[in-house]
């Protein structure tokens, strides 16, 4: 092998370039001799391809078992109820309470009517109607339900007001525990206006009931230290106020009930 051929093979390996001078008349070595051996070539794209394959493999890996397992029906059932479930529950509760509330309201109205009527009879027996002591039923001997209504605790009126108080308390409590998910008292409709007034009037007749109970017990138990024998006019005045409040409370309760009937 000639010296020129040896140099032609060695210079690509060591980074030298052997370029024969132009016009020297030398023939260039064959192209196959100047080409770098395949084993000596460096392919820069190989690491990039390996890195891309690794990333694709990671993305193809399945998710953690904990994330991929769907919740069981039992776990789904134990979850907190949604807003829609709560809304439906409140609607059912309201539908169940409404007839009970209405029934107790009617029973309260009937019982209060009886209590007010019996209270008027009791007022006549003990005080008359704006007359003197001698004009009262007990003094004249014309007491309604008999002369035993003229002392102690008259059992007829007492039974009536205890019954009315129990019925009224139940009706009032039911009006508070009854849910209103649709906010029916809001808006400009006739029903919404009636419902708002109905709710407002319940505070008025509640105040009347409390005042009635206080005055009734104060008069019967002599809390103010006055009696019919020595302070007839003062006790008659208290009994008159008690009677007027009773009539007013019954009127307000009647109006509140009518608002929900029409």
C-alpha cells in the first residue's frame, strides 16, 4: 500500500483532512476509502429517542390501584345527602306536618271559643256585667252552672282553659318545626302576603295567650292582695281586662286561621 493511501485512511480518524493540491495531477482515493467506518460514527439522536421512549412508557403505566378502584355501592350510600335530597326531605316533612297543624289549629279555635264563652259566664257569676256586687249571679243566686261556681276554682272554666292552652301550644310549636324550602312567604302573590300576615299574627295571639294566663292566675290566686269582698271594683276591673284580652286573642286567632282557608 502506498504512503498516500495510508494517510488517506488515517486522517479521518484523527481529525485531519488531507486535500491534495489542485492541479497536482494526483488522483483522489476512492470514496469507499475516505468514508468513516460505521462503528466510528456517533448518532446523537439515540439518547433523545431513548428518553422519549421512557416518557411514553411512564405515561402508559396504569394509575395507582387506590385511584383506579371505583367506590362500592355501600360507600356511595354512606356519602352525605345532596342539596336535592335535603330539599325533597323538607318537602315531605312539610306535607306531613300541614294536615296535623291544620287539625290542631281548628281544635284550638274550637277550644278557645268554648273558653271565652265560659269565661263570660264566669264573669257574670262573679262580677255581673258592669253592675254592682248585688247584680252578680253569685249574689243574686242565678249563677250559671250552679252556685258552686262562686268559690274556689270553677271546674268548668278551669278544664276549658287548660285544654285550650295545651292545644294552642302544640299548634304553635308545629308552626315552627314546619320547614319551608320554597320560601312561600316571599314574593308578591296573594298567598305569600296571606302567609306573611299569618306568621305575624301568631305573635299577637301568643302575647294575648300569655297575658290571659297571667291575669287569670293572678285574679284566682289573689296575687295582687285584693278580693271581691273588700276590693270589688278593683278586682272587677282586672277581670274586665282579662275578658277583653281573651276576646281580642280569640279574634286574632280567628283572623289568622281564615287567612289560610281563603
